[in-house]
């Protein structure tokens, strides 16, 4: 009956996101102390609703999900710091070429 069909939106994603809240005090108050400084941002969706965007760009529609992402990120960072680096190789070092005392063929 005339008019445009309704816009299709992927589940879990808003049709449009409003203004990014760059105010550190508001971001920290709505998430946690230090959230803004660590890269988290809020997008005002209107009517008191916010989209929380993590430093890696992940989008969270509620504070609980954002807190879980923060915990997961911290745990991953600790695991990476505790893992051995490339210096801790399981194979023995290879001898350098030309250092052998053997006679040439």
C-alpha cells in the first residue's frame, strides 16, 4: 500500500546510532572509572539508551556485556604476558655455518 518497506536491521545492531559522547565523566559514570581513558566510548541512542563501544570496536548494548568484554580482554592480556616468547624455543640452537672443525670434502 505505498510507502517504503521497513528497514532491515541485523539482530543486536541499532538501525542508527546517535552522537558519540566524548565526555570522560559521563563515560566513566555509565561504565566504570577509567573506561574513557582506556578507549571505551558511548553512543547516545536517545531516550536514555547508550551503545557502548570498546577500544577494539566491539559494540555492547548493555553494561554487563561491556564489563564481561573488559574482563575477557584483561584475562587475554595476562595470558599473553605469561606465555613464553620466541626466545624460549624447545629445539636446540643450530650451529653456525663454517664453525665445524671437520675437514672439507
